[in-house]
C-alpha cells in the first residue's frame, strides 16, 4: 500500500513539473527580447512559424528547438530514471498540455506541434520518422505548414501503435495529443478549405 502511494505521489510530482516546463512560453519570451508581443503579430500564434515570419528565421528556429525540448527532456528524464516506464507517456502529455494551455499565459498557448514532436522523439522515434516523412512530402508539394502538421498529427497514433512499442497507454495518449493538435488548427483548416491559407516561404 505504501509503495502505491509513493508511486502515485511521484507521478503527480513529475506531471506537475513537466506541465510547468511545457508552460514556459518560448515564443513569447523570444519575441519580447526583440521588442514585440508575438501574440499581436502575424497569426497571433506563439509557435515557431509565426516567429519565423514576424521576427526572422533565426528566432523561428530557436523557438522550434526550445518548444521541442520542452517535450523531449521531461520524457527522456523519466525514461532514464528509476520511475515506471509508463510514466513517460503521461509526462509527455503534461508537457504538451503545458504548452497548449500555459499557466503563464492564462491557460492559453500554442498549437503544440513542436512540443509534441519533442515528446514523440523521446517516446517513439521510429514513429516520428513516419510522421516527418508525411510532413516533408506535403510541405514539398503544397508549402502549407498547417497541412503538414495536421497530417503528421493524424498519422502519429497509427505510427505509434505499429512502431512505438509502448502499448495501449502510449497509443491512447498519442490519440489525445493528435486530436488536440488538429483541433488547435481549426482556423487553419477553414483557411485551407477556402484557399486563403498562407504558404511557407523559406
């Protein structure tokens, strides 16, 4: 009984820590360093694509890496700790939710693509390879970041199921993350359907 309580307490601690790490608004902080509030510029999103377009390539790339690490590091630390391995997926979900529903931004945030990428790089790297291939093909032919992101998110649950090797928990949590990513792109979906979505320019 004591062991069960300690396990639950440990899970709660790492989930809260991962959520707080995920909540760090990388894009907002970088934008402020350049004198702008990225939430009031471009698409208003705090993610790498909007930083790339409004501040510049360098800042966009740094934002992408920072948001990715927010998902990658907490999951990796759990995987290489003495904690039960099934904690990793829950910690990944917590970090992802921190980015999308940041406590530092009144529970608002980004669309979660880069943070989800970090989570899955640590959780199921082979599955990420499939999703990135889908993203790359769509970007090459159509140049829509949103379309590539939506398609990659949709592919991830199947890729994790067949290649992740983590079992039911990983698959269910991947489904939850994918669903949130797609829902967060609802405005992009409307623009894609109407033909008004902005294409990515390198």
